[in-house]
C-alpha cells in the first residue's frame, strides 16, 4: 500500500467474535492494520474456513444499515450482533457493534482536490480566502472516540499537536469516519511526517505523509476586500516621485466600495526634502488621510492637496475580519505574520489597536528623485529618514498590510518585509512608519484582500501633425494618477530640435502642444519622445515614441 496516499491505519481495542453457524471463537482484527485491536463502529475482519460455501457482498439498506445475517452467517461481538458487508469461504468483513469507545484509521487526501500526497501547505484551488491546505484522514472507529487529538512528528522526532477541524462519521459508508485538519506553514518542505490520532484512551499507529515545498507566489483571495495601490514602493524608491495621486482622487475611488468597509493604508508625499509618512484609516464613506510632517518635532495633520507618489490603501469587509488578541511582551510584527499564516492569508489589510511599548518609528524626509537606497543594509539611512523611539506604555493605532509573496511585497512594502505598518499615538502627538513595537494589550485585526490594483500613469503621444517649420501634437496620460512633470523632445537623428516641459497631466486629460521647428528640418524624419529620461515609471513605455512621416497640418 502507498503509505503517502493512504497513511492512517490505527491500532484499536481488542474484542472477540462468535460466528454462527456453530464455529469456535475466533479473533477479530482490524480491516486496516490487521492488528488484534478493533473499535466499536470500525471495520473488522475474521479469517475463518468453512463459514459459507460462496462469496456474498451485502447491499446496505436504509441509512446505510448492513444486514446482520449474510449467506447464512451471523457474527456476535461481545453479545452484540454485527452488520456484515462481505463473507466468503475464508473471510468475513463486518462492522463492529457500537459500545461508545474507540479510535480509528483512514486514508489521507487533500480536502479540496481529493488528491493524495505529496501535499503542500497552500491549496491554490481553495475558493476561500484561507488558502491553507486541509487534509482529510478517512478512518474507522472515530465517531465514538469522544474528543480526538492529532499529533505530527517530524524527522527529528519533534512532536506538535494539531487541532482537528472535524472528526466524525461520514454518510458514504457505514463504519467510515473522517478527521479534517490544516497543514501549518512551518511544515513547508519538511518532507516526511508521522501522523497519529488518539481518542477514547487509545492511540493509533504512526503513519507517514509527505509535505513538499510550496513554490511561487501565495494565491490571492478572489472574494476579499479591495486594495488600491497608487504607484508602488519599488517605483517610489527608484525615484518615481512625479507619478502622483491626490487625497481627492483617493476619496473618489473609494466611493466604489461599500461605505462601511474599513480603510487602512500607508504612503508618503512628494514634498521635496519634506516627504513625511501618510496614514489612511476610517471608512470608505469617510476616509481620513493624515500626514506625519517631518518638521522637528514631527507633527500630525490632515492631508489636503499634497501630491502623493505612493499610497497603498485597502478597503476591508468588516464581515470578513479575523481578530486575535496579541500576546503581551512579544513583537507586534512577528505576531501579525504568525496570525496571518495561521489564518491562511496571502494578503491582508492590518489594523492593530491598543497599548504598546518600545515603539521604534521613522519619518521620511528626503526621498530622492534619483532613487533612495532604503533597501541597502550597508547604507546609512539618516540622510533620508528621521528615527524615534517611544519607551512608554501608550495607546497606538497601527495600520497597513501583510503580504506573504515577494511580488506583492514589492508593491506595498520591500522584499523580505511581509508587514508594513504606519501608525499614530492616539493623542496624535507622534506618528510615522513603525518598524517595531512590543504588544502590551493589543487587538490585531486582519482583513482578507484580493490582488492589488496598481494605478500607474501611462503617457502617450497622439494626433501628431507637421508642416515645414511647425509641429503640433497631444500628450495624454491615458491610465491613472497625475504626472506632475514630463518632458517632450523632438529630434532629428540624435539632435534635439524642440523640447517642451509639461505639468499636471491628469488621467484622460490631453495637453495640446504647438511648437516651431527650423525650416531646414525634414519633418518626415522627426522623432517625438515623451519622458525621454524615464522620470516617470509608467504602466507602459512602448507608446512613448512617434516616428514621422506624420500627418500634415491643414
């Protein structure tokens, strides 16, 4: 038997059986392990010669009941008549009569795909936001075992307990039981494990199953809340400070989600040498964006019309929120990760409320157009961020994201940092990017999210017309956000014959440009390029260039 696919066959109570026609007492054995221990309600086998002259298979009656006489044979177990589902001249298979005790064996399958091992800690096909793999161990004797416990032992002998999400009988077949349990994230890539099931004072034999390494991005929640990302953290740190959103735009976009959904988010402003940290909270109907101004000492105030080169803002469904009390004395970021993993979430909005201490936070004050090396561990961060520590035991509100996969981390955080939190002290005397904090009395709320909806600008040229000495065209940002500044060059070969500086190109609003060019220039050899220096990291770059011949102006 394949021990990977059919791993759980348990040792059970030892009972004796009496056969009719008149035969001597014989010993029942488990149909699974053939051990001389069987449980009430489990499948058992009697090996005996001459019980019947032919092979007979029973047909279950109403509610799956088996006949107590088959082929002229009856079996009594401790004075109770057993249901028989098969007999032959050498073997009888039966269900041990119930007496209220036992534990049981079965086969392990993925509870969603119904496939055998090797298993993986996440199941992409799971339609729920909780993508943890659930294994179904099909057993016998479980339904009367009372409380069932499961243990998993790794190759080094370490044993951990696992809570069963379901343990009981199935409707498929009389005597067949089932135990469902989730695979923990720390089993990832662990290879072979041993599973044991115990209940009713008995423990099953140990059986093996295999857990492989989950490769690739964790699967997103299809039906979770919405996450709007105005630009990305990766582009922001690469110097994309001119691809911006506004508080008014964010408020308008949030009107597309239910008004009572919870808002949480992180960001910064494009204020040169004065960026600060943005914190989003409230509800979709009444969102609030506050700014931790890096003036010393930092102050907290509402955003009004500041340009925002990055903002990740989530709208979480309050009906889907998962809540836990943090353990006092432990780091909050670590507990958010563990809670999200235990909940099977790949991506979630995070809201942490309560008393914390040892808060280490920072405020960006000098993000550079040429790029800011905040992900380089060898670089001194002091030229770019102000750092603060609050040792007091005080009330804070922390908001942000948990992202398990590297791709999503690049959008809302930085690679290797699954938790990105901004926050403020409740009296709003302090606020910023919270790098670490210790829980005192804290509630953690996770809101399952769908895949991020990244909103980027995309500049393009259109309606280009040229005549000797004159050129006209339109520049349009055709996707999202606002381009704060952009350059357009007109070239012949490598020589620049005209150049224009544009500002505030809002989504869908074209700017018309008319310029003169030297009459000696062949207009059919012109090349027009918008954003030639890649100052704006756009949705697409392929549409930034137009080669003439162009249309002729009337």
